[in-house]
């Protein structure tokens, strides 16, 4: 017989087991919201992030609206509401990533170097509403100091001159081959060290075998020719502008801590991968990354990138370092044999906007998004093979707005497993010419193929259609055979049927896809089905031209975005409007001459940065005005 003490121990064990298995281990749901910190991390040149940490809101129904204005005084403007980001963690990544509950989003297309007042209103029907304001300032475009000390160097003495650089100095390089290049000293805020050729003439190139900005701060390399890698690991507040880079790996920061707040603009970056079926996809015969960075706050804009596995990319898994608030916009992408733009492992408020992608296997990749939001806005994709949007590895928080896609096979093709994806106002046309390409396929020619859409997916106001194949759309497990049936049976109540006739200038449908094609003119035809068929989204499409926003990337009647490198003056932000009339013209040349008559040392007169005001500065201003090189022609630099 058991002893009394044995009976007591057995009873204790029984109580413990009952407690462990019968009492719920999770805390009761908290549906009301408790607001936490409100912040605007890593401001960029034209965009600001807004992040409001919260706890509670277990039923995910808290919302936050945004309005903003210049701090100097201006009317309030409405921004896009913040996205609700549920707490989560990465799936099947070699390094675990996690994120907390928040409301998060961006304010787009602001003025550079400007302070903004931001008001955020949080509301939750279960309780916890609050209104808060904060102030944030966009960054300035990196440029030489107005009172720069100008030095000259040649291949024989460059290392000595560069080693003696002080903040604010400019080195003008004589033509020649400089071998392996380095920046030896740091600049300072508003006083960067600048290294550039003495002349913009193509015959006056300063050529390097590679260039290292590793560990440097506040250094600009401008207009160099580099036949090798430009290294930005551990660089902060540096800029690579108007360079010609020919390399298998172009402009890179591929290991932690990556680059921080760097500006990569107006470069021509070229690889050698060709447009062939065997070269396509992750397992294809392709190699190289055009521009590949990890790190926060980096801006990659107005570049031309051609002939790589991935033309522009962030890092994955072990290579990731704080991939927050990265801007990739107005780039011209050509021949990306895996991904045109790979925004993988984006950790919040990464913005991929107004890029043009031609001849790419995958268009835009989010593999995965780590919570989000990751924005894909007004990108134009022509002759894409597989997915225009690769939302893979359980990507969370992708926001897909106003993109235009024309491709063989399935048009709006998303064959992976995203959660909390949000799609509005896109225009996608698929059709004939699909099939196998290397080890992969493009789909059968369906208008919509999104069979893993789940209850967290929000999709509507999409323009979809086909060329040369019958209409078929699959959303989740629902297959439909007409636009009317799609509207009736799915959440896409405002879907629009489109075809190649929506375009004004008769672009060719890209069949066969293995024919390498020039970028297409995908502007809309007045009165077509895509015009005035979109949803108004504050802060995204307020400037629509008709009765409602149009579908796709290009609003009818609006200026087409500039893709790729801008003229020099516009890239540097060197304004032409000297007489203050809001436009560039001959009056600005006269104003420059009158100003110089009184004082030739005034800021802004030395337009060519050679250390003094001369006739060359007047001629350069006139050249920029006539040739479209003024930043006034490029709103939202």
C-alpha cells in the first residue's frame, strides 16, 4: 500500500498535470488598442515613414489616418492611411526575423530638405483612440559645399591629394586610368568630399578599376568610369552619382552593416547577361547584381541598369542589416534574368516606385516582406516572363498600387503565398505566347492567377484581360470565366476588363517573349476602359486628371515619369530659376550675369564647380535650360 506521503506527492502531480493541460495558456484577447511610440525613422529625400507602435488590437481593426503640411506653414494634405502590421516572424529563413504590432506607412513625394508637421489619428471601435503630431525633415540631395576648396589631381598624385582632403574639398581629376580607387578621408554634414572628373566631356574620363567607399562618411563620387565594383560597405551619407559602372557586381554593400543613408543616382550600370531561355530564373545561367545594398535609408533612383541576374536588389537571410525605409524609384531596368527589382527581406516602409522594367524574368520581388508595408507603386513592366510580383516565402504586408503589366502567359500572376497583401488600381494584360522558359513557366494565358490568395488578401479595382486567349481568372479557389462572374463571386466587385486597345500608341504584345524588346509606350487611350476606373487613394493619386483616377502606372493626360539618368544639372539639383518666375528661361541667364556683376563669389554662380565664376558657368546654365537639364523639370527629385 502506498504511504501517506506517496499519496500526497501523487495528488500534487495530478493537480499540476490538470492545471497544465486544462487551463488555457494564452492571455485573454485585448481588442482595444494601447498606443505606444510614434516615430519617423530614416527620412529619405522625398519620402517619410510614420510608425506607431501599439499593443492590443487583437482583432486587427485599429486604423490610423495621416495628414501633413510643411512646418513653415501650409495647408494640410491627406496622406495614405497607415497599414495595420500584425506582429509576426519570418518563415523558413536561415536567420529568424520578427516584428511587433504597429500601424505603419509612408508619406510620398515630398520636397527635399524640408521639415513637415505630421498629424496621425488612431481610432479603434473597441477603444484606444488618440491624436498625435510629430515633426520630421526630409534629407537634402548630397551636393558640394558652396565654398568648396577645389584641388586638381592626376593618376600620378591622386593618392597624395586625396589623403589630404578636408571636409568640403573637391578633387577635379585629369583624364587617365587611376587603377584601384579609394576615398581616404571623410567629409562632414553639408560639407562632403567630392571626387569627380575635371570635365564632363566623354574624352576626359577618369577611369578606375574599382572604387572603395568602405567605411567612409559624407563622400560623393561623381561622373567616374569604373570597370569594377563600387564598394559601399559601412559607408554612411555617401553618394555615387552619374558614374559609368561596368562590372559583374556593380554598386554594392552586401554584408552587415551595409550602407546607411546613401544616395545612388543617375548612374549607368551594365552587366553582360543575355536574354535567353537557359539564362532565366533562380537556377538559370545568370550571374551578377547591378546595384545591391543592405542597410537603412538608402535611395536608389534614376539609374539605368542592364544585363544582370537581379538588376537592383536588397540582401537576403544572413546578409540583411536593417532594411528599413529604402527608396527605389525612376530607374530604367533592362534584362533582369531573375528579378528586375528584388526587394527581398524588406523590413518596413521600403518604396519601389515609378520604375520601368523591360525584358525581365520576374518583375518585382518581395521574397519575403518582413511585416511591411513594402510599396510597389506606378511601375511599368513590359515583356515579363513569370510573375510580375513575386510575393514568396510567406511575404507579409505588400502594397501594390497603380502598376502596368504586359506579358505573355498569365497577366496578373501571383503564384506564391503572401499574407496581408493589398492591391488596387493595377492594369495587367496576359495572353498568348506562354509556356516553358528554361526551368520555369509563364502560365497559360489567364487574366488573373492568384490561387493562394487567402482571407487576409484585399484586392479590387484591378484592370485585367488577355490577348489571344479566353478570359479566365482564378482568385483563391474560385475560378471564373467572365469579368461579370469575377465581380459576382469574389471580392473584386470593381474589376475592369481591359485589352491592348486601352493603350494610345498601339504597343506590340510581346509574343514571342524571347525577342528582346525596346521599352513600350504604355500611355492610355482617352476614353478607354482603364480611364477614370480607379479608386481614390489619398496621398497616392490625388492629382488625377479626369473624374476618377485611372488604372495602371500612367495617368491619362499627365506627364510620363523620367526613367534613368537625368541631365547633370537636374541630377545635382542645381536650380535654373534664378529670377523666381517659376520656370527656366533666358531671363535666368540675364539674372545670373547681373548677379555676378556685383559679386562673383556668391553661392550658386560656380555652376560647373571649377572654383570660380567664368563664362563657362553662363554657357552651362544656358545648355541646361535648352537641353532640359533643370531640376524644375523633374518634380520630386
